[in-house]
């Protein structure tokens, strides 16, 4: 199995604040840090650190050296990444004293992905391979449709949830990865059981991975069977890449033949470790670190 992440590459400017700034308010930041990020990069790093060989497709701008270095340093093949005129994508991230965040994204080069480029990037992938993608790049409906036509297993995280995400055909998706707020926007349901069933009505063969924050996670397979898992309580420092880390470790565990229960447990351990460190991709743990943390993951959540 070959793994391709077709996604975003962002320069994350993280500002540490006492609280997330409110409308009309001006506050001071105690520290600004620059990290390589973007949901695409975060998921690729998670897959790689979870033990998979990963290829990346996407775009950087003229300032993309830090992002290419991050891919290289994590053993990710970035030969398909194109360099475009202008700036790379970037994010302005506020992180408060509790580790919660607020994120503003500028697409930059991520918005320059064309169908022509996508065709070339998807060459060489087919049945038995997996593609992870998100909603931070352009041409997503075309990418999903082309990958599905080639027999690639498509894992789609429609984040950020907006009109572009709603324009994608979920019939082209093999596994949908969403959180509670995304579920409400997509199917009008946030309660886990109802949200899963509503997603199933959109595509009966589609698997759904639903993350629920402090209430854990749920996974519904193609048969409709649901597996639930709790969390590993930790003191959060920065939650920026937690969801991407969770997804990457879950997919990697499934690729190694693990069942949903063990894959969810592995993902919960990895994402718990992730939030205890600053930054996006730099905070993602190694496979060995996540395995050592797995016994601390609680079972029995969320409640049915």
C-alpha cells in the first residue's frame, strides 16, 4: 500500500494569549512562534511517524523552504510538491492559557491547485493505495472524483467546513473524518448516533470517523457497526494539530491490519501526547511514544 497526502502546507504563526481575542478587543501576545503546519502537512507527518511511507502532493510559494524542509526531515517524499509564485499558505493561530486555539487561514499557494496538476500528482496511485485529503486546497471535488475513479481509497476530512466542502461528492469518499461541529454543518446532527446514521444515508458504503473532543471518538464501518473509544486525560498546552494527529495514526493502524478498537486507542494516545506540546507538526509523537501511552486511554466513552 502506498499512502498519498494531497493537502495543504501552511506557515503557522502561533500567538500565545491569555484568552482568545474578542470582537473589538485588542490584547497583547506574550510570544509568537513560527511552525510548519497545515492540515495536509500535519496528517502526512502523523502517517510518517506512525510508520507509513508517505508521498505528498500540494503547493508552496516562494517562501516554502521551511515547509519542504519539514517534509524532508520527516521522511516524506515531496517530489510532487509544486512551487508557485507568491506566498505559501499561512495561518494565524491564537493559543490561550488552557491550550484552546482559534485559527485564521490564508490559502496562498494552497489555492493554486489545478485539475491539470492534480491529474499528474495522482499518477502511479490506484487500487490498494490510500489518499488523505482535507478542505484547505482548491480543486477538491476533482481530486476526490479522480482518485475514486482510479480505485484509490479516499479519506476525506472536510475541514474547514464551508461551501467548498459541501460541493464535494461524498459518493467519492471511502472514509469521512469529521468532528461534532462539522457533523452539524454537514448533516444537521451533532449527537453521535444520529450523526453517524445521517452520514450513512449520504453514502451507504462510506466509513465514518467521528471525533468528539473530551467525549472520545466513534467509528462506523461499512456494515454500520460502531466502535467507541474514550480519551487519555492530559493537561493540554496546544490543541492545534490534535485532530490531524488522530486521523493519521488511525489510518496508519488500519493499514497495518489493526481493528477499529485498537486503531482508535492508538489514535487517542497519539493525539493526547500531541496536545501536551507546542506547535502543529512538531508536536506529533512517534509510534513508539504513542504505543507506550496506549494503556492510559480510557474505554467506555462516549456513552451510547
